């Protein structure tokens, strides 16, 4: 279609484009409609109108209008460009790239289309295409440094390191006047070039280049760190030692510098005197330095360790540092060091004089008035009183011991509770003491008292956001979801759709959302649980998309090395523990819905773990029908309220449409007809990005075996076995897979290649002719003193049993589970006992069976609320 003929229409079209760029959507639509009244089939105007409509949140209408625009003008690069932008807005990047390329064919000189295409290729990690696009942009504007740097980045990430260095050198050759020292972009580009040379393996040349450019570098610390690394690789240890000493003079708290210096000096871990000398040197240079005192505790042994630990602990406890225990608890993996620390701190507590150890006083030299001791502490610190009764040293010692006895490697909860009670009496205004007491209750298994105590800690300092979040977390652990969101609302703006919870989603408060989901999962409210886990997935998707703006922003700001680090971090984004945790929980939930579809209805009442357990089948069905009607009524009332509110109130201050959640309770997610297919949305990224996560492999196996994807299930099983051969769940899954394949119907045999491969690989773990029941009984007898192994054997026994044997298997399994409660702390921990309760509940043993198990469990864990 020809362009607009009249000057007025051309001016109006320019106004449409400008209004879109400035987010003046109403004004832009008005101008577009003026053009379309005279030229109703003008494709470019229709395309721009579609773009504005899409920005207002009407995506379907925008796509429909864009297709009409394309139909009216197939040879318009604007129409194709807009079509690509629309696809980009809905995250369909493949189709967007196709549209951009078509637009570029029609208008090869368009720098905007070329730039949009390049950014999208980078987002998709299409490095060959990105290199091609960046080269085209460079040829069009070779006088802009950003274009040279962008091409070098494309070549670097695409594996073309030599070309990347050549590109950066070519730009440097064109510079006629040296850039000023304050030129950040030049400084970053030079160091970036140096990292490329180093990645090529040419360490000697990288060092020479670094020496030549480091004086003009604005990031002197990074240049010195790189120099130290290069010198170590080249074996020039004396120069490396000097470099690391210089770095330590700049920052004596950074442990990596000590490691570099030790390596440069060629010291072994056994050369204790030389190592002690190094750390003593920096301890004397900087009396406030913590690392120089703490690091030696890792390699010292025996009396040397005792002496160093004594010095370190005294120094920290005199200062009253609350982090003292956190600094040393990593040493507790060594039993001897753990016992030494306990002996030292207990001796401080037992001594009447805080400067005494084991009854022998350590003489303190006299200090002139106002002079501080060499360790940096105040001279009067030991005389400082807390509430006029207990010195700061005594208070710190007591707090340390509380944390010591609460820690899992040195746990004695009774001692910890007695000590914390005394500490609170002496200092009732301490937030830290109440927080620690709440942790002790948590380790007792008493989620209710833990929550109440943490709330008490919050009330001591209501302006502290950290303690506010801790109180909310403990409320979620006690399944107080409403109270938790109320607590969080004290520090949210509560302006988003959905109130405080909406704000937390907008702020991407991942820890809260996942804790909320796990709380609902414990209660058997699977709809809200799935909703939260999907929210976590959506947040990670947003993080993946957020990098898009940085493809251009980082080039403009010249932050090249940070940008490359960000790209590499994004490539492993879903390895994050929070994503794995949410994905595993979601996959397990969908597996449960596949195995027991009735859970979808049960979750509408008090949840599968609530009052439903106490009802017989008839009463349970009646309760479910009532709950379903109540839910429908509630949804209808909420829909009416939303209709009444629909106005401009859904538009934020920035002009963006506030999207309203049409399924806040996750009922649509819960009513899925293909739970295993939905589980694959979580399983696929888990296996791709976290292949060495054992829990991910075990959860994925459960999905694959139910989908009858036996090769994939076997792959998960083999990977799990390679990661942890002794894991008891692997035994159960192995027996189930072998049993499934042995009983596979002959009427629909597996393809010969598949069957052959399955048999070959599975036989490495378990022979086909093995008597599975006998094998499982042997496993149970061998590991009868380990509760996790007993659980795995009982689950396998249940899976191997025929339908007529299930009742007997449940009855026998119930007895075995009760026996595990008598194994003591070494054989059965609180977490194991809880899993036993979950197993009984899954077997539907009824309230009588659950009650007997709970009663026996309460004998061992009287404070645990889960057994109430």
C-alpha cells in the first residue's frame, strides 16, 4: 500500500509513533483513528494502533488488528516489525525473530529492526545469528565504540575468542588520541580484552598485556587480582606473593587473598609454624581484623588449636559479637575441635572471673587511662554490665552456649532451653535471645510455641524488618497463613491487586511464597499450594526475561565484564535452590493428584491432613459436597465484587494495567485433567538445569514411571544411583521399575530396541530373575535400625503387593512403623517420624491407626505439635 499522500496524515502518523513511544496511548489512538477515517485500510496505521492496543492490555484484539494490517500491506516493513513486537510481548521469541527477519528483508537499512533482531537473538542465545546481526550493525555505524564491543561480546560468547580479541584490537587501532583516564568504557573494554586473552590459555601474553594497561585501569583491585592469578599459573611465586601482600594491605578480611599468598609461598597445610606466622603478621598489623584470627582455626590441631581458639573466642566474646557462634560452627564437623570449643566456653561460664580459664587466671597488663588494648577492645569492656547484673562477657558466653546446644552437631535442647530462660531473665529486652528461644522450640518440633516466641521477639522491636519476616516465616511453619500475611503487611504498601500478598508477588518475595505454598501443602490445600509453586516458576521466568533490557543497557554504560558474568549466571538460573524446591514440591503434588484424584475435592474442605481424616466414607463425601457448594458460592460472590470494582482503579500510577488474578485459590490448577503433563512443566527444567540434584531425579522418576516413559525413568534411576548409591528411595524405585517391566502386558509389548536397552542397563542394578519380595525383605532386615530404609522397604512392599494383600501389608507396615519410633535419635529423627505419619496417612489406615502412631510418637517427642 502506498504511503500517506497528505502532509496532515503524515504528521498525524508521526504523532501516533511519538505517542506510543511516550506511552500517551489515548492520544495516540485518537490520532490513529483520525487517519483511519480517511484511509481505513492503511496497514501502517493499523499496525501502530495494534501496538498501542497491546500496550493497554488487549493482546487478542491487537493480534487480530495486526493480521488485518498485514493483509492490507504485506510488503510493509512496519507491519512486520509490529507483528514481531507483538510476538515478543507474549514471549513467543521464535515467531518474533521470523517477523523481524521478514521486515529486515523489506527494509535492510533499518537500524531499529536490526537492533531489535540482535537483542532477541542474544536473548535466545542464537550466537551465530547474533554475530551476523552485530556485524551488520557495525558496518552501518563503525564510528560507535559500542558496536565494536557488542560484536566482540557476540564472538566471545559464541566461542570465537581469537576474533573477539581481533575486534577489540581493531577499535583500539582506530583511536587517534588516547582516551582520558576517567573513560570507564575504555577501562572496562581493555580489562575485558585481557580476560579474553586469558581464556584463550595464553597466560603469559595476558600478563604482559595486563602490565601494559593496568596503570590506566580504573578497577585497580580487579587488575591486581588478575595479576596474582596469572603469576600463580606461570609459577612466578615470588611476584605472586608480593601481589597478594599488596592486596591484603588493601583488604585483610578477604580470605581468597590469604589462600593466594599461602599458595604463592608454597606452604603446605602441615607447615603450621609458617602458616601461623603469616596470620599472626596480619593480626598484629590490623588488630580489628577477624579473618587473620579465624582462618588458622581451620588448619590448627591439638594444643595449637586450643590456644588459638581460646584467643579468638575471648576476643569475640569480650566484644559481645552475636556472630561468634556463626563464625566457628563450621569447625564442628571435626569432633575434637567441637569438644575443645565446648570445653573452653563452658570453662568461661563456670569461672567466677571472666578472664580465668580452667581455674587459672590470665594476667592482664595494666593500661593507662583511656588507652585501648592491642586487640582493639575497650579497656573497660569486662566491667560493662547488662541490667546491672551480668557482664557483657558473661552474657556473650551464655548466648554462645545456647546456640552451641541448639546446633544439630552438638544438640542438647534441654540445656539450651534452661540457659536461654536464664539469659532472658537477665536481659528481657534482647531480640536475639527470643529468636534463639523460638529456634529451640522449632527443633523440639513445637511449631506453635516457636511461632509465639518469635512473635514475642517481633514485639520487642516492631521497626525491625528482619525480625518481622522471621515472625512471618515461623507463622507459616505453624500453618498460620492469615496471621503471616498480616505480619508481612506491616512492611508492604498494600496497593497491589490482592493486597499484601499481591505486593509480595510484585516484589518477588520468593522465600515467603514458597513457605506459604509448603504450608498449604502440609494442610492438604493443594490448590493454593500449586498456585504458589507456579508463582515461583513465573518469577524465575520474569528473571529470565529481565535480562533483555541489559543487552543494550550494559553496552551503553560500558559494564562489559559484569554483563558477561550476568549472561553466564542467567544460563544457570534455574539451578537456584528456590526453583528446585518449588519444582520438586509441584511435581510431587501433581503425582499425588494423579494417584488420588479425590484429593482435589478433599483440599476444598480442611485439607487431606485435617478433620477429613476423622470422617468415615459417607460423612467424607457429604463434607466434600458441602465444601464444593460453599466454594462455588464464594467464587460467585468474589466475581460480583470484582465486577463492581472494574474501573480505572486497576490502572497503576505508571499507567500500566494492574492484572487481576482470576484464580487466586488455584482451583483451575487443581482441576487439571492431565496432572502428569502439568508436572512435566517443572520436571523438564529441573533435569536440564539441576541434573545433579538427587531430589530432582527421584521426583522426576515418579512422573516418568506413571507416564510409562520407562527409558526416562531408568535414566533418572541410574543418575540417582551414581549420585548416592546408598539412598533408600533408590531401592524402592528400583524394585518398582523392575516389577513394572516384569508385569508389563504381553498384549502391548515394548519395542525391541527399547526393551533390550532397558534390560541391559537395569540388569546392572538388579537382575531380572531376582525374587523382588525376598530381596526387599532382606533389605529390610539388613537396615532395620535405620528409619528411612524401613520406610523405603515398606513402600516397596506396598507397591509389590497384589490388591488382595494390601490390607495385610498395611497392618504389618503399621507395626513396623511404630517399631521405628523406638530406635532412638540415631535411628529415628523427628523428621523421620513425621514421614512415617505421612506414609500411614497415604495408606488411609484411618484415625485409629494414625492415633496409635501419634500416641507412641508423643512419648519420644512430647513437644512436637505434628503428633497432637
